[in-house]
C-alpha cells in the first residue's frame, strides 16, 4: 500500500527576511528531497514542506 504525504506547515519564529529563507533551504532542502519541496510565507513566518515523498507499507 502506498500513500502520499500531505504538506506540513511549520511556524518559524523570527523569520522575516530572504537570508533566513536561504539558510533554511540550504539546511532543510536535502532532508526533504530538494529545495523545490519547500515553500515559504515570510509575512506569516511559515515554512511549508510540499514533499512528494511516499510512504510504503508491506
């Protein structure tokens, strides 16, 4: 059985500029399959992981 993982939102306290987004992309991107799986809402201080990763159970 295979199931898609839904997007996850994380509140990042104090995130208010592009430099912080760049650091998060560099550090978190490889963990979630690439920077393309990350989205940012700077005004609301949120990071959204939109990974297309799948979970497989046997």
